[in-house]
C-alpha cells in the first residue's frame, strides 16, 4: 500500500471531476426529480424516497435518517471504507493515480514526518517487546497458564516489557529524542523534575493497531496481582482512546466476511475468543464505548453485540454504552446486549462451553430498545401516576438524542402502550420530543429560503455553496470580519478558499472542513437549494446580503466609537471616522 500525505489539491480535483450521481447510481438506482435525483435510502428502511442527490452541489442527503456527504462519504458509508480507501477507490474509477507527498516544507509536512517517526518508533518497540517475550521464561509461563497458543500469541504480536526503569529508554534514545519517546507513550518524561523512565515495566505487552495494522499504542498487564493491573498508552498524536478499538484490525484480517462484531471489556477476552474461533471481537481501551466507536463499527457490520460480565460493573458499562449508542442508531443496523452468568467473563465462558454454545448464546442477547425499557422499569414504579411521569421524563433524556428512525417510532409506541399515555400527549407535553437548543445540526428537514435568509451571513454562505462562482462579485469583504456577526469567520474563510481555488465545488469545500468546527454548520446549509439557477438573481441576493452585513458592521463601529467618545475620548482620525459613519447611516 502506498504511503504518504495525499495533497489537498488532489482531493479538491477528485471531487470536482467525480460525479456523485454516477457513483451512487452505480450502486443504488436513482430517479430524476426536477433538478435533483431521489431514491429510497440505502442506509435505512423506507417506502417513500427521502434520499436526495444534488448534481449541482455534488452532495447527497437523506431527510429520513440524516446521512449526507460527498461521493467520498458515500463510498465510506456504503462500502465500509476508511477515508484513504475511499479516495483510492474513487480515483481508480476515474483513472487517476493518487499522488503522495513524502517531503517538503510547511506545518502539514512536519506533522506528517512527526507521525511517521512515531509509527516507526512504536513498530520497533513492538519488535523489541516480542523478542523479550521469547527470551523471558516467566512471561511465557504466564501466557501458558492462560492457555494461549503460540499461534494466537503471534497473531496478536504479544510481547513483554522487562523489569527495570530504563530498558526502552536506553535502547531507543540512540535513535529518538526524549520528546519523541514521550510522545509515543513509551516513557514518562517530566522535564521540570528532570525525570524520565520507562512507562512499561515487567508487563505482558498488547500492541494496539489501527485499521491499517500500524502499532499506535500498547496495553501492559502485570504478571501477578499488582496494581494497577493494566496500564494503557496515554493520548498521543497517533493514539486516541475514544476512536480506537483493540482487535478491530485483527477481526477484519482474520474474518472472511464480517457480519457482526462482539464488543467485550478486555484484551484477554478478545484474544481468548479469537483462539476459539470467534475472531470478530473487539474491546474498548480503558474508556466507555463512544459514539465514534459505534459509528466506526456500523461502517463495517450491521450488528453489534455488547458482551459484558453479569455483575453490577458489567451492567453499568452496558448502560453507558447504550447512552452513547442512542445518537448513532440507524434503521437496518442492530445493537444488542449479552450478559454472562455471574462470575464469568468471555475468556472463562468460552473455555467452559466452547465456540458453538457461546455463539448460540447470542440468541439470548437483548435488543437495545428492550434493554432500555427494562432498565428504566427497574428504577421507576410505573404502576403509579408519579412513577410513570418520572419514567417518561427519564426516558426523554435519551430519546431526544435519537435520530428520527423507525426504531425510534417503534420505541415510542412501546413506551406509550406501557404507560397508557398517548403519543400525541407525550409530544404535547414535550416529554419525548422537546425542542433542543442546538437544533440546526440535528435538523434533517429541507431548509426553506426563510430559514437560511433570516441572517445575511447564513444566506450568503448558502448562496456560495450553491454557486461558488458568485465569489467573483465580491470585491471587498473586510467588513464581514469586522461585523463580528455569528458565522462571519466561516463566511470570510469560505470566500478566501473559493478565491484561491476558483474551480472548487460545494462537495470539495465541505471536504476542506471535515472534522472541524465548521463541518456541522456547512453540512446544515448544504441542504438548502435555490429556487433559481439565474446567476443575475443570485448575484443580487448575495450583494444584498453583503450590504446588510456592511450596515451591521458600521452600526457596531458606531456603537464602539460612541462608547469610546464618552469614556476616554477620540483622536482626530476616530472623530472623522465617526462623523463619516453617522452621515452615511
């Protein structure tokens, strides 16, 4: 696989050349409807088409479940690819070679080189720990007592960090700086105390690999009963606990066709299950399951089963997983919970009953909605009016985070029947669908002109997304930044970006701000479609927006100068500026 940084300019060009209609139509038949194309959404079950594709913006959006994006997003969601894989797939379909940059100046190149150095260091460390395991009998004896085969030890690249405070420090400081060693998580570096030492000492080492198989961190387990039992890598430039899953790379590599993923609590659970042929288990890394974990897993499989110990800690972990999974619910995807007998974990259970019975127990797994209802019923007495009210109030906290899906509709009906309260009453009392304060990012309805034009900044952004070439009619936009209106920073950045890349389209613009604070508002405004393609009409509307922004900027300046005049006074230049602004008010 080629490595290196894919230039931003290439991704822009790729999204300009690609036709999102062709990409989607090759996989999901589309029908033309006016200026757009529609279909039943491939990401949730529906009878009436709500999946819309805009050839003008090169953008798709489902007004039912909320999925949206460019041709790249569609490939990632539909074919379960990561970003680089989607870029390579789309480029290949267009006969374009994906360039890679390996050197050069600028902050991006430095960051790429820094990341490359960390990957190299962590890979070398993994090889070192593996070699140490082969040469350390007590570590091998521990793994033998855990009944791990040589094949499974090799598959998961297990190793051993020898006792001592500076083994890794001495070895790797020959080639890497103290800062690099600290950034990798291999050593603890306290510069102010002039202390540095190995993080992992006398521990079995579990390398954590990303989707590409690169080592990004480690988990270290003591051989005995010392505390802490496990030490995980800290957050580093290449390792983020909330978005990585132990065993996910191995699951994809060793399972012919992934149809489900089992989420367990520990490294040894993943490894023991794999040794018995259940090769599709993953574990979170010292943190609760996050929405990012769910999103990542749903790209790969339609079914997730959380397998937890049957004790109190296991059930608390399950509830946290449920809360984080609620916003990620999709029709056509399933989440279930399997609780093991008291005192058992996946490691001990599969050794006791074997693969066949263990997999058969999946039939006992409880659906997310059933678990949600049962847990609330345990807490509240729905036999009383007060208990039902508390039950529904508590339920609403999670229901508000759920996207509008058939699953949510069915759950609402179930709650209404259970509490003998009509759904319309629940809505009227704002128990289930109370309005959220941050509506735009979660609103999946088509935007009207009134909604986007209620602020000139928002409407100007929408017009530029619809037709980026309108930027040619903007001569001076310093007043936009000076206006300090909400969204003015996004508008000025958008204008600058289009001016720098005149051929860019809306999909490529959205790609520029993937995973940034601007992604959500841009995605929201991408749902708006102009009533006309007439450039003269659109130009007039954009210039009217700019006039309104300039007027508000002038008012802001007047207010500031008047305040300054009444407090500290104005100099000659400020006095003249205030007089000019007031004359032209």
